[in-house]
C-alpha cells in the first residue's frame, strides 16, 4: 500500500511517500507563505522522482494541526482534491502528535509547544511507553505560565514555541530539557506511521471528516483524534 503524507501546519511543507509504514521518500521545504502556490508542484516532483503516479497512491494522510490557519486550510483542501480525483481514503492526524514522536526520551513527559500568537501556545502532554508515544492530556491552547502549572517538573520541550518562550520555561523549571530546532516540526513520515492502522481499515474517502484542529483560548477542551 502506497501512502502519501502531507503537513502544512507550520512554515514548512513536509511530505512523505511510504510503502505501508516504510518511508520511501521524505522531504521538508521551507515555504512559509508560499504553501498555496508550491504544494502541488512539490508533491508532483516527489511522485515523479519515486516513479509513482498519483493514481497509484492507495491512501492520503494530512496533518490537521494545530498551527497556521492558512496552512491548514491549504493542506486539507489539497488532500480533499486528491481524494476526489482518486477516490482513495484520506485521513487526518494531529500534527502535534507527529511532533511529539520526534522525542526519543522514555523517562520524561514530552511537551510540544507551538506558537499560537497573542501570548498563547498550543500544547499537549505525551509519554513514550514501549516505544510508542501516548498522549496523556487534551489538546490545549494557553499561556506558557498556565501550562507550566499543569505539568510535572523536568519534561522534554520541543516545538517552535521555544523560539519565544524558552527562557520563560527555563526560569520556571531548571530541570526542563529542550530539543534542537530540527525536532520542532511534524514530519510527514510520522503522520503516516501514526495513521497507518486507521488507513488499513478505511473503506471510504472520508473527506467529510477532514477538519483542521482549530483551538481557541475559550475552548481548550477539544475532541481527541
């Protein structure tokens, strides 16, 4: 089964092609505001290099965020387009879950923090157990100070929110660990692996279920995916 994964929740376009859970090609392109114009050409080029026409893709996976509102709309619209053209299953996976998978630590809580603007971050708490990353909290959007009151001491932090709030976190928790920037963004390969069990069971395109994971300050308790 060939699967195409795409994430547009950040300033990067992350794409991957797999055979089942084995990643054949994976790329990351810094596009920022050029996602709309560049997504389709980049995907076409990846498929060309792998000699895989879009008609041979068996399923599609899209990162649902949270993240850039514009980026999420672009990505979801693109995957829906592929689903309409091919009639193949399309599923969504929370991008923040894919970020959490970048952390290898098994002895600390894992906290992705994504800049949500206006002094807020998107966040969730994870733990790696038996090699699998499990989410322990709801998805949240809140100020870093409030987040730090909700979590244990000494977790692993990653995500682009560290560009703005690293010192705030460190001043409150000297035992906090910070991963390098290369681990801050959701790899499309992680999206495929996270969604693979659902992909195998999918019988329909599922386009009606593809909705970006939007979080708002007055609505932090969001459905679990």
